[in-house]
C-alpha cells in the first residue's frame, strides 16, 4: 500500500506541476495570434509591440512546460509499467501522434515565428503564429484522447491479457473526449486571458505604456468573458455525462451517501463523516442537484452506498468509493473560482467599454486583477484532482485497478528517490521561471522602432538571460 500511495503522489505532483504551464501556453498562443492579426489588419505597430511583449512570457512558459512534460512521461515506464503493458496499444498512439505531429508542429512554427519578423511577409508570419496555436491545441487534444480512454474505455477488445485497440476512430470520438477537450481548452483560454489582464493591470496602475496595456487589458478581459461562460456551459454538460459514465464520481462530489429524493437539493457546504457514511451538518439549495443532473427540477441521483453495492456485484468484492472529502471540496473550490472568473471580466468589460473610466476611477478593481491570475490555476488544479481521484480505485475505469497498474519491481526507496529528485529539479525550474517572468514583466515592452520591421536584437535579451 505504501508503494501504491507513493506512486500516486509522485504522478499527482508531477502532473499538477506540469499543468501549471500547459493552459497558459495554449491561452497565450491564442491571444498573441489575435494581437498579430490586429497588427496585420490595422497596420498599427502598437499591436506588434503588444504581441512581441507577450511572446517573451509565452516562450519562457513554453520551454518549462516542454521539459516538465517530458519528465512526466518517464513515469509510464518507471512506476506504471503494468499499466503501460495493459493499455499501451491504445494509450501509445495518441501520445506518439502528440509528440511526432502536434509538438513538432508547434515547435517548428515557434521558431519560424520568432525569427521570421524581418524575413517573412506579414501574412505568412501571421500564419506561423496561428499554426503555433493550432499545434498547442492539438497537443492537448491527443493527450486528452489518452486520458479520456482512462475515464471511459471505448474502441478496444480484451486479448492476450491486455486491452488492444479495435477502433482508433472510436478512441478519438470518445464521448468523454468530446466534452473534456473543449472544457480544458476553454479553461486554457481563460487562463491566458486572466494572465494578460493581471499583468496589464499591473502596468496600468503604474501608468506605464498606458495605451498599449489598456488595449491589451480590453482584449483579454473580453476574451475572458466569453471563455469563462463557455467553460461553465461545457462543464455543466460534462457533469451530466458523469451521471451516465461515472455516477460514483458524481455521488462523491456531492457527498451523497444515499440516493437523493425525487427533487434533489444541491449541498453548498457539508461536514462529511466518511466513517459513518453521513453528513452531520449541511447547507442545501433545493432542486439544484436535479437541475444540474437533468436540466429540470426532478430526478433522483444515485447514492454512494447503493452504487458501492452495485459495483461489488458487477466487479467483485472491494471498495469502489473514492475520497469523498477530496471530491466534495475540490468540486466546490473549482465552482467557486469559476464563478468569480465570470463576474470579474463581466465587471471589467462593462466599465472598459467606457474608455478611460476603468483605468481612472476603478483602480481598486485593477489592484485585484494581478491576484486574480491565481483563479484559473486554482480551478484547473482542483478540477483535475477531482477528475483523477474520482476515478479511483480504477486507473482505467472498469478495466484495471490502480494497485494492478504499478511496476512490481520498483520499491518504496526508489520511488522516494525519484520524488525527491523530481522535487529538486522542479524547484529549480520554478525559481528560474518566476525570476524570468518578473524580470521581463518589469522590463516591459521593447521600445518602438522607427522601422516597421522588428530588429532581431529585440529578442536577443531573452536568450541571453
């Protein structure tokens, strides 16, 4: 049991750390593409300087994300060899396509975009950054295709003691993937938008490059309004899909020990007693759980105890209940952060349409926006913890339990060594990443050049640092 917990902790730590960088990479690439599109259309060099400034932060984040992603994949052969043998025929192709196609696509076009400012025609150069955006999104798609199989196995047959692919098409049209990918992608766009808005607010408060960062703020806050609302819409559909695909995860997220009444209330807060399968203290909102589950005010939601009895008949003796405390509170933290992420940009958009009023009379709002950068990170992290821990005790839902997926020859001492080693390396990366972010944010955009084309020297400080 110690080995299983250590393996899970290591994978959880490395995955959460890696996912700090992925959404920002996708979101910044998208926003930079819009900025350069505005430059090409309007011929306004302010948008060019805007794109070049955010590109420096994008490249720092992109590089760290690549390194941490590579280290994360090592674990499939190190700590999860039995899992890799069982599901490698299905899990391997999406990861291979992501590495050989999507990742190389974005990497190649990142280079062309970075060094092509004074060498490529404007429209061709614009094409390169949009291809970076496409590449980052495709990378997320293929990774999520592999993850969706773990959540909802499709397109496979069991043969020779493992899962073998029967239909690649079924894997990439997995019902779980159809909801998981847009939810994650829209969350990434929201992450990028909040990051741009928070840094822009920092400059506006100090009255530096006001014209540039006022426009940058408006663009990002308007993007955040659209993406955050769509995250809510897709997340609602995803929760309803859980009622069919993983009802135990939904029940645990509601601390619902017994099947709900016909008009199911939603629990706002609860004191959870997992030992006695009860919630001694709760605050409930009538009808809301039925609405969340079925889009109307009636409909029962299966409870944990009833699902446990059902799964014991279906899969054999065992405990099929995930950590209720973790599921319940990660879901509520995610919802709480997501709700604030809707109202903050709505407020900013309303006053931002009034030209300078936001930047003159609403400075308290601007002071909060740099801190609001943490909100999408909080929502992303708790959302993934809920998703992955809610699948327990399965590593592949309904097919392979977590304790059967670990490497049988890797003991606790070796896992401790790798946890400490990864921890030390990731700490160094974190220090470097924060140092570079702070350095280039404080430095600000490059001076405006007399020439319409950017001098190659303007990107050199990024590499020298």
